[in-house]
């Protein structure tokens, strides 16, 4: 049985994650098209930055989800 939670903060985190994913797809296409080493380095740097943001996002989402589940258990 899965628990579906409607939570504005979790929804915001999910939307942010989706935006990061879309940005990564665009950067990947740019990276494959460019032959300039300098441009490639800049794109890779942006990819790394987005990947770190995605990781923070996922950690925060996990913390919030666990907290919300705990709150629900305490209410019962």
C-alpha cells in the first residue's frame, strides 16, 4: 500500500527536481554539439552544479517525507 501525500513543499521539491532534469538534458545536448574545449568545461561545470543541487533536493525530500510520515503516525 503506497501513501500518497499532498504537501506543497514536497510538490515544490518535485517541481524543482523536474526542472533540474530538464536543464541537464539541455546541457547534455549542448555538450554533445560543441567542439570547443572551453565550452565543454563550462557545460560540465554547470552539470556538476545542477547534480549537486539535485542531490540536496533529494536529501531534503527524503527528510521531509520521513517527517510527514512520523507526524501522521503520531496523530493516530
